[in-house]
């Protein structure tokens, strides 16, 4: 089978690419909206008085601003935050010079059931909360000094409609696009690479232009990362007499730089429609060239190099920021995962924000782009099954058209644990969905995340439509996959469901616990703190520990890789505890972005950097027997010391992924040393901490942009007098900021904290919490202050420019 080959096309919805002279103008339309939480049917009228409404900028998630309450109809599964109905309105003017142009409003995503009016004219409804969509405003606009009024109703009141936190509102970006009558159609450009060698790459560009005027030419220019032209073409567009012209061209790039997860090289492509020497429309896009292949025996290869897919599943919420898209917040999440060695993301269980895919292209992540969590059969009372019959074809088509040119996207998933697996309707629907995908993009494999691992019982598998068999959990059958699924290609679409609370430890660690043990047995185990040990020995009954499944995936080449449930904790689905638990325990990283201990197991396995991580902390009761674990890499052995006394040298045996000791606690210093060929590689220490004495602030970035969006994530630590973090500190920390910065949110990673994320204070959780500082739109110096009763306060300076 020929490897899948693709080159990326992304239109940068950014004003920098649309100067005043450009025939295509794309404006950020996020600013100065009026918002009301509640319903008023008159709000769609242009003359409606919204002077008492709240003014805000988009993206906006009103649910994250609310109070946690187990009685909210969203239920604990969605985090217990409020939903309801909200209205957005905006008044704007359109230049008289735009009278002869087409003007569109583009929504990247609205959750959910959005309806839009312009100057009282109804434009339409979009139930799906994750899909991007547009409306043509042109016939209804006023030009010059006369106002235009746009109104958007968002109805998220039918609950529950999700199994995780969704957010509510216009939570992704909005754009206003002004173009000439003759233009490139939306998502109508598709670029593939039918041939890639070391010497050259053939770039095939297929684009759609509307209307098909006479005398049109298409100019294509490709630039490398140094802005040097590497290929160009100017050709006439054949006049076929149709209203739409489809143009196809091949260009050649000599000695191409390939896109990979380690070297995400991006070219830039300029496309221009020209008539009588005048540019009628232009698109400036980025492009990445790569090939990949799945093989039933050899697994996965990228650009001809065997590569294990080391992926995680991610929901779309950004912790304390909720669902409201913020590029810097997404980038931070991805960078934390990149540093762990992660090279792939599954967008569970819906299309992501465009900015997410842009960042994956830029940073080097493979993406499994998933469409649906359910088909016609429901999982929650008011979920997408209510819209399936009318909308699934349009929504899937729009997802594939929008995302098909990203080099990061390498798998399409048509569903997650779909209930039609268990009856014959799964055959016909799977075939229909795969056909929809293949009609638009046949360069990538299609899978569905299957929870039924027996091929004789799974009707979606029996459809024969899937290119990849994607299995969720059931790690016990992976070794026999080739026997059970002869000739088929494998991907573990969802694995583990291991459970941890950062900084919490209990013993013993000699056995694996399953919490809950079964869906039929009420959960009565657990800890009074509603916490789960951070040792990797607890998992949900359907899953496994991290080490158990990774050992299997690592062992066999034909197992192309896996996606772990999950990279980060997320709001909602707080298995296994009841209220007040309101966010998940599944993450390798907690909700605040602080790594749990198992993060370093993956870092030791998934990267080539030397790793040494010691756990747990060293504050216990005298004489208590403590399980001490260590993850390490790039070393032959590790040696543990307690107050200078050696407790022995350990090496990983067989397929071990950590070493451990049982140590009687005594106060002092626990030290571990890793060595290779007798030479010390790394040293790590844990000290018995005293009483909380002071606060430490650590900003991930001390200089941020004055754009009203940029963020600095500030880690807050509670330390003793000697500078050791106090592992049980829960001091209430108050924050204050002076200067052009505001508090965007606070968090601490606790799964049971029901304080609002929007407060200016936060309790430390196991000695740490997080402050998210957001730039305003003016430059200057901001000072962040943190104080707590009885502790020495701290401050730091942020530069906003």
C-alpha cells in the first residue's frame, strides 16, 4: 500500500496577512460584544436596548464563571457548573467601499444550538457545539455610517448533553471576512503530495474559485522558512462556462525539508487570483510535507522511519479558563506534553479549535481528529443524537474540509465507543461516514475508537469500512491482535484510565487496585480526602495502570502506538468519587498543569534526555514504612541514601519501568543518585519540610504581549524556612496585581475544590497553586503580589509590551 502523503494548507485568520491593500480582509471580530445570561426573544431585533448588558470580548465561556453545584442540571459528569441560555449582541459599521464585496461572519465554534440574526434577518441555526461555520451577511448589511446589529442566541439549556465539561457560549474566535465577488471558496483548496523523494516533492494543488469569470489566472508561489522562493507557477484558469472553476496544478520543490514531530518544518504558499494584472483574491497559507504509513506487521512509520505513536487524549477545556480558546494556554499544555516526549494527540471526542491544529503543525504533534462521541443512539439525554439525522453529514463534511490540510492530522476518527457497535445499524452508518470522509480526503486512514474488542461482536468493525482498527482498552488482547484481526492495522485509540491525585500517597503499592471495581458494584473504597494515590497502582476497572499497557505497546512492532486517557485532568467525569469531586483523576498532568509523578515515567521512556525522579515526599510519621519509587533513564543504576547512609543500589530488571525500596521513615534527607559506567548522571533529593514559612512565585514567562489575551502562568509554592516545599500545606493565598495585567483564573489541581476559578485567592494543594495572569491592552510593568496569613509574602514583576 502506498504511504499516505499530504501537504498542509492553513489560512491564517490574522489581520497581519490582510493589509489595507489586500483584496481579502479578515478582521478579528471578538471585541466589544454585549452579553446577557438569560433569554429574551426580542434581543434579535435591531432596535433592542442592550445598554444594561455586560460588555466583553470573545472567546467567552459563561459556565466557567458560575458556581459549582451538584444540583445544576449539567450533573457531576459535566463538572456541576451552570449552563442555560445566553445572548450576544454587537453593533458595527461597514465601509462604503465594501458595497461591491461579499462579507461573511465566521464562527470557529459556539456551544451550542446557536442561532444568528443580522439586522433582524435570521441567518440560521447550528446545533453542533464544536464545528466551525459561516454566514453570508452581504444581502442584509448597511454601509457607511449606518449601524449593523448582529445577535447570537446560544441555547445550552437542555441538560445533560455531554459526558464531560463542554462550556457555554461563543467560546472560540469569530472573524469578519471581506472578499471580492471573484474569490477562493471557503475550505475549497486541497493540497497533496503524490510523490516525495529526497530530491523533490511534487505538490498537487486543487482549488475552487467562484464565480468562474473569463480571463482569470492563478499565481502560486511557495516559500521556505527563510522566505526564499522555492517554486512558482502562473497559469490561466480554463473557462468552462460553469459558475465555479476548479483548478489543479503540480509544482515541484527540490530537496524538500520534511515535516516531522522532531522537525516540524513549514513552507508558506501564496495563491492569487489575477485578472487583467489585478489581484482579485489571495490566500497566504503554511505547508508541511510528510508521508506516513501503517503496516499490519511493522506498525507506523513517518517519512520512512519506524515511529511509535506516543499519544494522549485531550478534552478541550483549559482548566481554570474553561472552554474559552486561548492560544497561549493551548501552547502551554502542548509544551508540557512535548517535554514529556508525547508526539500525538487525540481530540476526544470532537473537532478541535483551529488554533489547536495550527499549534500542532508548528510544534510537531500528530493528531487523530475525531468527529463524534455518539451517532443516532444517545449517551446522555440531550446529546448530539437529537441532531444526528439532520446534521451529521454536513458536520462531518465541514470538519474534513476545514482540517484536511494540516500535516499534524494523520487519522480521521468517525466516532468514540459508539453504541451502534452492538447492532447491525453500525454497518450501514460506518460505511456512510467513511464514504463521506473519503469523498473529500482519501489521503488519510479512517478509524473508529471501538470499545468492543471481539471482532465477531462488533458491527462497526464488520462493516469493513475502517482502514485502522482502533481499540479502546482491552490491553489483554493486544498481543494476539494479528491472530484476532488477520491482516489488519492497529492503533490503541484509548488506554489506561489510571487514576492519581498529585502529591497524595498511600500504601501498599504491591498490588493494583481497581476503583471502581465494576459498574454494578457501588464504590465504597477510597480515601476520606477523596484523593487517589500518585503511585501508579490504581486504575478504573475497564483500564490499567500506566506501566501495564505501555509495556505491551512497547514490546510489539505491529502495535503502532497508543493514546492515553488522558494527558491532562479535565473538568467533569470525576471517576470514581461522588460530589464534591468535579474533575477527572485520569490525567498525567493535573488541571493546573502540574505534572503528577507518572509524568516522569513517560519522560524516561519517551525521550532521550537523562531522567531521575524520586517519590514520594519525605514528611511521614516516625518509623512509618514508606514505599520509595524512582524513575530513571540514560543510566545503568540508581542508589538511594537516607541521611547519608546507602540503602542499596537498584537496577531495572526485565521490563521494569521503575525501581523501589521500602524505607522506615526518619526525618532528614532522602537522596538518589543515577550512574552510567560508574559516572554520576543525576542527583535528586527530598527533604523533610518544616512548617510553612514563605511563598515563592515562579512565572513561566515574565514578558507577555499587550494584546489583551497573552498569559503568564505563575506557579505558587509554599515553602518552609529552608526553601523546601511543604507537601501538606493548604494555606489560603491571596493575590493582587498592579499595572496592565488582570487575574484570569486560579487553580491548585485539587479535584474536589468547588471554589470558583475566577477568585483572587486559592488554597495551596499539597504545597502548590496556580495564578493565571492575563495582559491588558496597554504596555507597562505589572507587579504580582501573593500573601497568606503567617507566611512571608512574595512578589514578581511582569513586563507587558
